[in-house]
C-alpha cells in the first residue's frame, strides 16, 4: 500500500545542492513542504526555508526543529543527508579531518535522529539516513569514509527497532557512484615525500573521481527515497541501482578476502 505525501513536512540536512536538493525537489513535486539545514544557504523555490547551520551544532538544530514544528504543527520526514568525504592513505590522514568526518557523517546523524524522534512520534513519520555502498564494500584510501557510512547503516537498523512502537520508520539509503559536487569537495590527505606512493594514491583517487562523475544523477537517488517514503512498510536498507544491488548481494555470499582482493585490484 502506498502512502500519500501531499501536505507532509520534511526537514533535510544538506539540501542546498546535490542529493539533498534532488530529494527536496522530488518531495516538493509530491506536495511535501521542505526545509533545509545546511552550512551554506541557497535559495530554491522548492524549499520553503533554508537555515544556515552546521549539523554538528546540535542544540541549534534542535531549536530549528522546534521552530519548524511551531510553524507547521507537525514534522513527518527527516533526512540525514549532510556529509563529506576524505581520501588518502590512513597513515597520512590528519587527525582533525578524521574527527570532523566522523562527527559530521556519523555522530550528527545519531544525535539529530535522537532529537527529531519527539516530533516524529506524533506523526508516525520517517527517518531517512543516506549511507553508501561503501558501507558494505570497504573502500581503500577512503577507509574512514567507509567506516562512517557502515556506522550509519548499522545505526539505522538499531534505531528502527527502538522506534518501531512509535510507528516511526527508519531506512538507510545506499547510493553508489553519484555525480554531485561531493567529488570536488572531498578532502585529500596525501602528505608524503615518497613520490611513487604519492603518485599511486593520486592515480587511485582520480579513478574514484572519474567513476563518480560518470555515476548516476542525484535525481536517481531522490526517486528511490520518495518510493521508500510512499511505502507503508519501507525496507530497512535500500540500495540505489541494479548494478550496486548486485554488488551488495555478492558481498553477502562471497568470502571477505575475495571481496577485498577484487576491490584492491580496482582501486590500488
């Protein structure tokens, strides 16, 4: 059975561009009132109001949620989309970049999900967490990023059990390579005097970037999100794209060493 989305209120983090904006656009076309929480505010007709706020400012986000609830009388959908990536060998990763990535990609997802539950209890709403195929296919030279997205996936499943009695649905969305500004904004830690190693890492990252730029459009991800939101009983996890569904399936049945060998051959 499909649910109607018309008149529902959605709050999306990182909806100023990329996947977040594509989700807002698709929801808007389905009659959803959309709000954005992003570090950089951009004016979009599909978004009723955009708030300039870093998702790590948890109390500030809490105040924003309270303001939206006061204006609309309900919040039905919360999308944890904000995030970024770092790449490079772990041995060269800057500690401040690791902490920043984990805080934004995982800790904020956990904290903000906790803060929005009190509103979603009243509407029996949905939490959508944007994870990645990199959550189940460990990406060398993006190890920390993969770890955060694996954390999002596991957290989503655990949270779904916690909030089931409130009729709140939680789904982890796993896109593969997607063509967005995420690629250009990725932080690269590659500080080494070993030119051979530096060149090897650079070549690997360039391959990743090429795959992303040739990847699916953010609108493809948005379509999947809307389909999930329309389901009365949405899945705990939804992979975007047939090829990536096959990859995730194979990761379940093939030995871990073989998976790592194949990924290493592609990216190392």
